[in-house]
C-alpha cells in the first residue's frame, strides 16, 4: 500500500453502527458492479470518517488493495489529480480494490468522471445534501448515534464518568461522535462535565477542537473552520455565501423562515463595499450552501444544525469585519420577515416562525430603525403569547443595551416600557406594572396630548393596574374617561375603544355586575361582528361576561359560556397560554361548585401552569390547590 494513500490509524474506541459497518455498506459495495460509487452521507461530526475507516480496516482481507484519499481540502482539479495518482500506484495489482474518498465537497459530476471504470469499489463520504448525489451514486444516510450508544462511547473514553453526566453531555453535543470525541479529550485533561457544558455555551469552537491542537483537522471545529476558510479564500460569490452563512448562524439555532420574507432585494454592507442581495441570489446561495453540507434547507426555511451554528458563531467573533457584515445582513433579513401587522391586534401571521430569529439578535448590534421596530414588535408578540418571564428578561436586557439610543429616541423606550408593564401585569407584579404604565401615560400625555391614541391606551392599562390593586372606583373612572374619549375620537367600533370598553366592563363587575354585564354584552356583539367570535379580544370579553354571570348568580348560563370560550382558546392560542389557563381554572372551579365531574389531571395541569405563570399567591390558584387534593 502506497503510504501517501494509506488508511488512517484505526480508532480503538469505535463502537456501535454495527448494522451499517458489517452489513449495509459491505452489501452496497458488493453490488457496485455498475461503476456507481457508494456515498456515506451525513452532517459534519456524525462519524462518517470513523465509520469509513473502521469499515476499510474490517474489509482489508477482502481486497487486494485499500486506498484512502483525504478530499476535505481538495477542489475538483486537485481531487482529480489525487485520484489519478492513486490509481497509477495500484493498477499493477490484481483483484478487487477499495478506494475511499473522504470529505468530498466537489460537484458529483466532477468526481464521478475521474473514478476508475474497472472492478474498483469506491466509497465516498460527503456532508453535501443527499439530493445532489442521488443521480450519481448509491447514497447511505448516517443517522446520529442512539443516546445509549453515545453514553457508552463517552464512558468508554472517560474513566469514572457517571451515566447521568454522560447523558447530559450527549444531549448537549447532539449525539455527534466527533463532538463527543473532542469533548472527551477535555474531560480526560481534568475538566469537569459541568465546566465542559458551561464552556460549550461560551466557546464552542475551543471545546470542539479538543486539547490536542495537532489533531485540529480531526476536530469538528477544525472541519468547519476549513470549510469557512475555503469560502473566505474563494471568489467574490464564495465570500458572499459566507456572509449569508454567518448571518444565519447569528439568527440560529431556530430555522429562519425564508417563506416570510417580504421584498426582493436588500443592500448589504461588505467590508469593502455594498452590494445588492436579491431574492434569487439568496435562494441560489442557500442551495449551494446546502449542497456543500453547510446548511439545512427545507421548503420555506433554512438553518444550521445547533452544534455547527454554535461553532461558526464562535469562530466569527475572531473576525470583526465579517461579524459586522453578518449582523447587518441578519438585521435586514429579520426586518424583511416580520409580519406586516403588529402582534397586539391579534394578527399573528408568521410571528410564531419569525420571532425566534428576531429575538436571537443581540440588541447591541441592531442599528437601524426597521431592525429596532422588528425587535419591539417581537416582544409585543411575546407578551400576547403569554411568555411573560421571557419578555421581562429580554426587555430588561434590551433597555440596558439601548440606553444610549433611548436618549435620542424616547418613543422606542416607551413602547418597550409598555410591553414590559403588560408582562409584569401578567405575572401579578401590579406595582411594577403601574409604575411603568404611569411613566408611559405621563410622557405620552405631555408630548402628544391627552386625546392621542397612545395616551388613551396607556390610561386604560393604568386603570387595569388600579383594579388589580382593589381600587375599583378610581379604576372605573379612569377606564370610562378613556373609553368615552376613544369612542368620540375613533368610534365605538374601533379596536381601541372596544378593547377599553371590555376593560371597563371587567372593572365594573365587583361593584355593579348588572351594568357590567350589559356593557360587556354590547362590547362582545361589536367585537364578534368586527373582529370575529374567536378573536383573542372577543374571547377575553366572553370570559369576563361569564364572571359577570357568576356575580349575578346566573351560574347555569356562565358554565356553557366558559366551556365554549375555553374550547376556542385551546384551538387558537399556543399550549399553556395564561389566558387559556385562567378560563380553564374558572370553568373547573364552577363545574366543581355544580358537582359536575372534572378530570383531576386537568385540574392539576391548570394549577401547575398558573403557578409557573403567576408569581403571587392568587386566590384562584389556592382554590385549585384545594380542588386537586379533594
């Protein structure tokens, strides 16, 4: 065997993949009499090289010659030269031969035309999309290791590693054998599992390089660095593909919804100049990145796998110019993807798909008005989705990052404060909500006047804060003043007026349930007509109408209304939404009072959900606790 094309050293820690290595791949190679190569396909780090090496070592006795070519850094021309040189060294032999091409990223046609036309069996490993190989080879897709095999691999490599720690590490590493091999080297050098997991969050590329830098090309980070370096050193088009790869890494780990993009061209600031990215450029580059195994592209979405994205983001930090271009392009993409209407009106559209990408942006790196609006609208959607804690944490960080920006653009800060107040209200932090809402109200009144829509909205929220604190007369007066002014200025059928009218009916219930019920019925009819019977605001009013009926001792009418409202909320809102939980809680409690059967598991699930959402010891939660114990 020529040393230049010799097999890599056999890995003594190899385990698992028994069916693939002993049966599937040998069977495919035996059938390869038609000249078609066998392609072992899978994402970076999934173990293709280790499997091929192990297979070749196990099959040595079956072949007169086994040759190995490392194609990870070879372009089409160099790869063709290596194949030709390899074949020259083995043609004098007789019998069946095996040629392994490891890490091929070239176009299949550029590879296949240079393969031998004799009885040589060819095994190729590639992370490129399977679709580009299907017409030129027999493709075997490599799955991730089963979790139990990942645990065995880690515990074999690291003496004394507990099963629980191995499970946590395997999950964090996506069960990728190469990533686990790199991580094991740190564990054997003295790191604890906890330290490794912590470092994975802050410096994935270092952990996934292993501590033996001489083995860097065999690490997951090393292979991804080679791939990105090749793009950086390539043509102008390669560089622009790298910009897109970096931008989507910044927006990860969730898929970026390309289906939501509006517009057909975006101006991207390069390190040297600006260029236009068209809709067709974007999808062409995504296709090439997919074909090279650097991107996962599905209908309407594109993403990097979680581990690769973490490594690429980490490597990007060391390249300030590329990082600036990545953030600028990422900001343009999210600004072009946000739904046209704001979340607070219930028109969620693609927000559930878009919000994770928007919220992945670091606020400190958002520099344009459309980018800032996208972030603020995303937090508005988050509040509407009932994710109050995430809103409070995220907006607190955003306000810190934008402190200097807010000095010149106070309106953005008021929008952030209003969303933050709504999140605090949802968690039962009524004092915090009132403090924020009052600041917003006073400032809008001072700058825009008492009759501006934003001022009236803020006063309606202040009324809710007062009601939550038990100050119902003051709350009703403030809500009524706001509602009448909204009706005068915008009409009682306007969305703001209907929403504030619903608040007023809710606040009047403890003092005058009969009047509250009549007003609530009127608002509910308006909302059903103009928004639809299943709109979030309509369902809010229906829920509080039922509570009015309870206050009027009309329990027989309240129960079916709560049941219908609960059904619609479960259909419309995300699972575990606080509005659904509150409606379920009142429905179960009322059913219990009427001695109607209620599933104990449903009561417990509602109780547990409200305990997670609501920080205070609310009387409804206490009643559910007692009901769950009975």
